[in-house]
């Protein structure tokens, strides 16, 4: 007898080997129909998988995260099936699951067009409707190579040939299409109902620019029609909020081919930048940080000592002067240690907190650049805390509290906390790792944060906490971090004199709240859809006249507002007031002040808030009080 243990602890006995599908059927017809896969002793398998010994089993349906992954992986194969049906000469390569969907790379004689994508998606729906069984078989590696060569699938044959000769490979067939895959897959194509092809892009074979450029078709797949529609709606909203589009429309910045991966900030964009930087500078000043500034170029020998030259050289911009090699700094930490080392430090000086708005350069691949979110030149709100091991927990508590306040001021309250622990390859003793991980975990608990562990995701020298915020569309952005590093102080010989009079190594805590200012501003633009809160808006109020008769009064109003420290646009153009209101509204200004004869006679202003809300006439003092209150409270208009 074979005993199968289900998630609720109940057990079922079978006289001999039994498949996942058969166990599901023994529980009920509904579950048998819904089953997409199974999880046997923690491993996800096909419903046809046969259990030959006592096992723990979970039946996976579309409601499970594993089920959604199986759906997406199977839909990638359905895509390849449809392409082969419509374009028999196309060669298939790889088709993995990615976040929210999948892609598949193809080699074909001409570029796929938008019309091709429509036809492929239609063919996928037709093939799914046939509800053809998805059947697995296993072949020795060399037989599989010969099989795919016979089909003219040379890319597939090359992939299989790279597998060790003594290994078998699994193939999955649906109808006339068979593909290499480890699986698992849905039992039949009829399970695949809610999908959409999104776009086609270029991708080098095996990710190497020396190889052929393939065509990558992206798609998304979901368990239900509603989930698919919600995702498509979210993508539409994300497109409206795209910071690159809004950057152009609001005249904030541009990216120029003369300097790829860097940002040209326009006056309004630089005003926004300064709003973020000056806010963070105040955060430094109010929380015990000493602002420093390190040089942009450092000698190669320093990067060799830190280990960056060996491990990060390809991402560094290098230069030479008088037969000495230098690199533009890709991070600020070595410079901060050199500042720390300038003069003897005592245990009484610790914790010592340095902060820098440090400009960094990283030679990112051109294909990975994305607006101001992913650039080659960026500025970080970079901070480093030099402390003792016993001070780590308190610093984590203080940093987490500070980060939460900063994110709240910028409008983010949904924060995800993750603790990355020791990887397999690491330096330091187990005891030092235990203490560091314990300090980070207890710091989060003392801050009242629920968090998840990421086992093995820490750096080779120390664990770290990642702080991920979620925006209005539910998208995660990992911005903040605090990381324990005893390694760099050791490499660069940083010391302090302890209470015992002896020399000791400090612990270095790398920490950032917003991270790259460029990226964070991009997030802010997309979070607000360009309608930035009054305290950050490059222009906070526009003063508009109806006729020339109010021009002098408008100038007086604008001057009064400017004297209150407000950013004002005075618009005295000889245009219809409706035109001016519409134009400034499209610029998403927090407030418009409209002045006609009536307002001028009363010494008042007519105020419109963003979104077309008519606040009516009020005294200038009342308006000043309203807008300055918005700014002081970091609230949106």
C-alpha cells in the first residue's frame, strides 16, 4: 500500500503506484477538473507524475502561485506552437516565465509585425480550444539532439548538446508541436484561456551581442479573465504615468544621444530635484549625519584594494593621466572610509554617520537603460555609519524609523521589509554572522515591522535589509537598504581606539533611503501621474489675468506670493482665460489664481485647485495660508 498525506494532514491509501491526477479524482470531480499540477514532497510535478512510495501531496490549481507559474510556462509553449503553425520556417529557442507573464525567442527571416502578433494570438486561442493533451516523454541527450536536428531546430539542438552526455532530457508534446522542457505543464491546452501577446523586441542568442539577433515575443497569462483585465488596465494606467512621457509633457528633463544614460535636467525638473535633495539634506542635519563630499575620480590602486577592480571593472568608467589609471567612482563607500581614516577615531566618536549626495557612474549596457530609472550617471543619498557591533541594532531601529517618515512624507506608506542572510560563499565566522543577522532582525522587530527572510541573498561579507515601497499601482520599488559590512574597513585598514586602549575595526553600515535620486524622482512622477504635491511641484501656483486691466494687480499678487517663498508663474499673455486655464491645468499645477475686475476691486483672488475644483474667491491672505499649510504638511492640493 502507498500512503499519500494531504495538506490538511489527512491520508489516503492506494494499492500501488498512483498519479497526482488519480489522487485528485479520488478526492472529487471538481478538484480533478481544476488540477493543473501537484507538489510532491515539495517539488512541483505534472498531474501525470506517478508516486511509487509514501508521499506528501498538494494538488495545485489556478488559485495557487505555483499554478499561475505552470499556466504561464505552458502558455509560452502554446505561443511557440502557434508560431510554428503560422510560420513553419521559424526556429524556436527558449521561452521562460517572467514577472506577470512569459516570452519566447524565435529566429525568423523577417521581423514580426503587429499584425503577426494578432494572428499568432488568434491561433493560440484556436489551439487552446482543441484541448489537446500535453504529454511528457524522456530521451537520452544524444537522441534528443538528433531529433531536433531532424526537425531543423538547430538552436534547440545546440541547447541540448550543452547538457552533460549522460543525462536524459524531457520533452513535452501538444498536438503537432514538441518542445524541450523540464516542466511541469498543464494537463491539456484547454486549461490556457486568459492570455495576451504584448510586444515583440530584439534579443541576442544566449544574451551575447556577438550572436544572431532573435525576435522575442512577450505575453502575459492569468488564471481568470478578471485578473487579465485588471493587469491590462494597470498597464494602460502605467503607460499614462510613464515618467519619460510626463518628463516631456511637463518639460522636466530629456535624455540626449550625445550622452546616453545621463539626464539633462530642465529648469522645472531641476527645481523638483532640488526639492528632493534639500529635503534629504534636512533629514541628514536633523538625524546626526555629517555631510561630506568625496572626489569623482580615484586611483586604480584603491579599487584594487576594495576588490572592485577584479569584480566590477567592466561596469566602471576608467581614465588615465600621467601614466596613472583612475576610475570614476561607481559608489561612494571607499571615499567615506578615506575620510573616516583622516585622524584618529575613538570609541567615543562612534557611531559616526557620514552622508553624501554622491554622483556615481556605472557603465550599464545600453539595452538596460530606461529613462531616468536606469542610467549611467546618478546621484545617491548615500550614507555610511561607522559603529561597533553592539551598536548595529540601535542604528537599524533609528534608520528604519527615519526611512518610514521619509517615505510617508513622499506619499508612500506601504513598505515591504526583507532580511537577506548569509550566502554559501562568505567570509567571517559563523558567530559574527549570527550576531549581525540577529541585530538586523531585532532592529526590525523593535521597529514593529513584519519581515520575510531571503536565505542566502546577503553579500559575501554581511547581511542586509531591503526596504521596498509599493506605489499607487501596486508596483514594488526597492529603494532603501541597510547593510552590515566588516569587510571594507578591514581591506582599507580603518580603525578606532577602544575603551581598552587597543585598536579595533569598526563595522560599516551602508545605508540609503531614496537610493538613486534620478530613479526616485522617476518613481515620484509615476506615483503622482505628474501631479506632484504642492511642496514638490516645480510651479506651485499660476497667476492669470482675464484682461490687461488686471495686469498690475496680478504682478502685485505674484510678488506677494513669491515673497512667501512660493514658486509662481505669472501669465499675463493676451489669450482667452479658458485657454490659459486649460494650458496650466495640463501642466498639473496645484493651484491657479484667476483675477478679473471683480477680484481686483475686492482685493481678492479666485482660486482653482488641481482637478478643476473651484474654491471660489478668497482673500490673498487666506490663499497664502491654505497653500503654505499644504506645503508645511507635505499634503497634496
